[in-house]
C-alpha cells in the first residue's frame, strides 16, 4: 500500500483539504480520506486532481506535425493534408511506430493525461501485406504504452473502403485496409498484446466512408459492450458525399441504422445540424473533440453550446498531435465557442468556474469513452491523478477553482508537477521519468527520417 497526501484535492463532492490517499498494489485507490492530519513522513502535494484520459490519438501522426505547413498551388484543406499524410506512411517501420508512440505518450503524460485511446489504423507493411503477426503494429503501440506507463485503450480500426458506396482502396491507404473478416482476426490478435490490468480493447470502424453497411454490421456484432469509436461528420465534403450516397447525413444515418448508446464515441462531429445535435446528445454517446487538430485542419467548430445545454457528454483528444497539452485543448474548445457566439464562458455551468465545468466534463467523457474506471478520486477507481505545481508563476497564491482556471486559461503543461496512471508514478517534477531516453530515440529517428 502506497500513501500520499494533498493539502487540497478535487473529490467527487468538490474541493477538500488535507486529503490522505492510499493506493493499493492493484493500482486502484484503496482509500481517500479528507480532513486528515498531515503526516510529515508522507509525501505531500499542494493540489491533486483526477487525471483526464485522452480519447482520440493517431500516434504516428506526431512525427508529421510541423511538416505540412507549405501551401500547394490550390486551396489547402483536410483533403490535401491527407494526401501529405499518405506520402509519409511508407517510411514507417514497426520500430519507428514504437519510438513515435513512446515520445507522444510521454508528452501526453507530462501535460496531465493518465491514459489514451489509440485509434490505430496503420496495420500493414508498406506494400499492404500483413506482418507475420497481423497485430504487429498494435503490439508496438502497447509496448510504447507499457514503456511510458500511460494507460491504454487500444482501438484497432476497421478500414475496408476508400469512399462511400464501397469504393476500392487507393494506393495511399493500403496499409490500413482489411476485409471485415480479416479485421476481426486482427482485432482478436491485438488482445494478446495487452498485458496490464488497466489495458482495454475496443474497436473503431474508421468512418462511414471507410466501411460499408454490411462491414459495419459484421464488425459491431463482435464488439459486445466494449468502446466503439467512429469518425463522423468531420468535414463538409464528407457530409455532402454521404448525402449523395444515402440521402442522409452521417450522424443522421448512424442514428437511424444503429443503436447508438453509451458505448459509442463519435469523433469530431463538427458538421452536425441542430436536430442531429439534440438527438445524439440523448443517446448518452460521447462527442470526441480534438480542438487543436480541428482548428489545424479547418474542420469547423463543434456545436458546443447546444450540446452542453442538452446534457451531452464530451471528452478531449489530441488526434494528429499538432498539440499535446490538455490545458491548451480545453482552452481552444472554449475559445472557439466564444468566437462563434461572441460571448464569454459559453460552456460553463451556472455559478461554476469555466475551467471546473470544462475539466470535469472532460474527465467524465474521457473515462466513459475509454471504458476506464477513472475520472474520480474515490476508492475503487484507478489511481489516475495529476498534481499541480503551486509554485508555478501562473498558479502562485491561488487555490481551488481559481487555481484550476489559471492552469487552463493562463498556464500550460509546465504547471503539472506529477502524474500517476493506475498508481504508476510516471511524471515527477514536471518530467516523464524516462524522458531523456525516449526523447533521444525520437530525435535520432526524426534526423534519420528527414535526412
């Protein structure tokens, strides 16, 4: 049993003082006791919070960040960015995938995330042939999570078509493609690569343009009650193509054809109508929002105010990892709403601080989307926690909601001092415990890649 204590901690009922915490050998919180006498012999932190989960990641794209900012002869948008991403793919080996993912996961941990949902679709060799172990790349993702200590929900991606109506693969996508039958074999093979008690397996039909209705039904029949993630209504052209194919918009089609419920996470959903927004919010599904990526790709702005008013659940991901900081993502989400509505504190609950509303929503939505018992400092939950550095200039002299507001709206990853994932103490004094070794490997890989 490991013990620590905090002068202030965010518990399910709000802020509490002098909180003593015991972490069991299983990585779960054994006890959380507020108003306890502080013990000078026990490691003490100024402020402890439940740590959020990152609900959407394409790990390999971290190495692409910063390499796509040159404009071509025509308009530059998501679709032109995608072509550059395809050009990047043939260079990556399984060893490269593990190096990139480890660097990313260390960065996510240093910003305050304790777990990640990896939306993993880079399955095959550069020529499209499967590896001897069809889940080789999934195994590399799992190894990176194990190296860094970050919690993992692995979401192997079903990608069988290149467009609505069952269009065949194009050359840029051959590393993604599987028939529904082959995908289910890969999905089962991925399971053997998950070794820790808090590792979890879900699945991710990539999008309605990447699977046919029959593919989707076959895949979902095997999913049981695990997390199901899907890209939906990210781009205007996607919506237009879906209408041309089916006469319905993507979210509308999903709601009409499948039982969308709490197991589902719809990624982006930036192109929903008000009717779709209200209907999807009622299902209990999570909206997976990735604000810096959505801004970088020109996706659009999520209908946040209506979703919030309807009681919709949402969480935060970092998708292409143009940003990897939970505070920056939350800030970008709120700022996008302020810009479109020309108001302040758009996503705040009445009489509650903005950051408290944002942070607790991200905690709950992320935990649900990962199928992870986290997001609360309460006995029985995974010991996913983040400690803030009260000595950081942005936080100095502040406490409670004001401290949280200052981290989210005036601070950054530098405000984080320590992070635990399922009791694993993976960030200490602001640095991942293996940062130097991981960063050196990544830097060597990037130099080789760009040589």
